[in-house]
C-alpha cells in the first residue's frame, strides 16, 4: 500500500484548521474499528513517508488489539484506501477528524489517541507533522492532559532504543 495522498497530506498540515463543524460537510458513517484505522492511516501519512514499519505496526495492532476483534486485514486495506481518498479531497483532514470524532465512542477516545501515538512512534522518530496531527486529534477528542501525557510516556518507554 502506498500513500497516494502525500502531497495532500503535506498541504493539509500546513493549512490552518477551522473549528467550524459546518465547514466539514457531511460525515461518512464508519464503524469504530474503521475510525481507529483512519487515525492510524492519517498518522502514517502525516509526514508524507508511509514507512514499512508503520504499515507493519498498523497490521499488528489490528491483529492483536481486542478493539479490532472481528475486523480483518481485508477490511483494513479497503478502509485505508477510503481514508487516503478522503485525505485527497479538499478539506480532507478536517473531514477525517470529523469522521473520527463521530465514529469513535467517547469510551475509546483514549484508545484512538493511543493507536495514533503508536503509529507515530513506530519508525522511532516523530516528525513535526505527526506531532501536529496528535495535537489536532487530542483537541478533537477533548482528551484530558494527564491521559495524553500517560499515553505519550508509555509510547516513549515501549519504543526507547537500548
């Protein structure tokens, strides 16, 4: 899988995001698993370099996390392609954030941030664009600062080099 959305991703990161919900247009209805995949794919595409490590980590998370029970690798490919297509649209990043907000129930907001953080850390270096997307995600999901700090600290501990 390749990120055909790389130019659109870079442009989206540079653009200022508005908080007006009505500018996002109609939201697609997605399952909670699909919304979590949207988080991971958008994070992987954020730095315009969809690495093999990131793709592998997305697949591993889908295979191992209980939240993805009943969700297959075949669905993952279809969902990732839908996500990149939306990212290529005008205001694609805003649309993705709205879809995530609508698709992830409140009880899984911290999980959404955790899988995003996991993908950001997968290639052992977090780019500025990835940090910006994490900031936008935590704002969109209205996450508590202590929860965010704990998730980020946990990722640093798991991905620390010897």
